C-alpha cells in the first residue's frame, strides 16, 4: 500500500506491518518488471530492500542475483546524481 508521503507499508516475515520509506521506483524493459527500493527510516544502518511489483501493487522480494545487481546499479546511479 503506497501512501502520498513517499512511504509504503510492508508486512514482514512475522506478519507485522512495517512502514518503509520509498527511495525510488523504476521499470526495466529487459526484465519487463517494475521495482521499488525502500529503507526503514528507523534503521541506522540504512539497509535498502528491493521489491518487484505488478500492476495491482503486489510486492515480491527481489532474490534473483541478476535482478538484485540491477537494483544495486540503479540505486548507485541515483545516489551519484543526488550528490
């Protein structure tokens, strides 16, 4: 569920709602998928989580190494532009 203040609520592995901050979203033509990169605003380490999502907003954790590398590359480019 995406909120207008750039947050998303994700259900963790224990079934608990966790509010995450959306860092960026992007589409990839090669994989024909859409991605959202999020972080926990309360996590001091700033770990980033990658999810693929469909047209209905269903999230799927990115676990494929190739897709995860793609997400890392896009995040790196985004952070470089921000500096």
